[in-house]
C-alpha cells in the first residue's frame, strides 16, 4: 500500500483447532474493539462480532478453507463490540497443517478497508 492510499488497521488472528482458542497477534485487537484482557476468545466469539447478514457466509468461508485445505479471500462486516461501529473487512484465511496433513491452525489476516468504502 502506498502512502496516497492512507493507512488501514490490520489484524492477524489464529485459531488453534485442537484447543478451539482464537488469539489476536501484534496487540491489534484494540483496533477492532476487542479488549486485550479477553481470555476465552473462540471462533464463535469472533463470529458473534460479524454482522448478522454476513455471519453464516463468513463461517462457511472459513470452514471451506479448512475443508479444501487452501487459502480463502473474502469480505465481511465486523461490528466493534466496544462502540458498535461497523467495519468493512477484507480478509485472507490461511491454513496450517501438521506433518500428516491435518489442519491444526487457521490464520486470518484482517484488513479494515472501511475508509475505502468497500462493502462485503
């Protein structure tokens, strides 16, 4: 992204399949209205912040990435839990496998493109 495009909030989350735990990286949760003190954050918790109209398709897109063992790119709306502000998110979901090829981790790279006016 060049400087003429401005700056956008970026968050990286990882979902550990075995434990079900979802963690935010690089202390960027605050940019999405998530408290740094949240201890039991799961995929269901994350999905509860996705706009009602986008929730099912977002969950399905993540599950399809796992099922087909490949990255998936899609847009959705995320509702900040602290302010209720709607964010437009462009996301890339990557799959990590163990040595036997079993999916063990799903990584989501979330880019807040609200200022660009990109809708889901």
